[in-house]
């Protein structure tokens, strides 16, 4: 068993510590840890994209309505 313990101390312990530190950094990036993380930022981007799409449809619908009104006024007048 002591051979395995020695190998763990020589090889694995530093590697596991390095992997653990990298996982902690990834977890902090995803969750944010007091700051907006990737999930919050992605949610905000998705909400902005939905708002922008609604605004574009509103503008397009208004333009079509205005064009149709002008066309009807021209045809009937």
C-alpha cells in the first residue's frame, strides 16, 4: 500500500489539485459567485433578443399598416 501512497503523493496529488482549481474557476464563471455568471448573461442576451424581435415585428407591422392606409386612401380618393 505504501507504494500506492508514494505514487499518489508524487504524481496524482498535484494533478488533482490542478484539476480541482480549474473546476472551481469554471464553476465561478458559470454561476458568477456574486457577479453575473455565464447563465445570467446568457439569459439577459436571450431576453434582449426577444425584445428586439418584438420591436422589429412592431415596426414592420406599423409600416405595412401605414402603406395599406395610404394605398386605400389613394384608391378611394
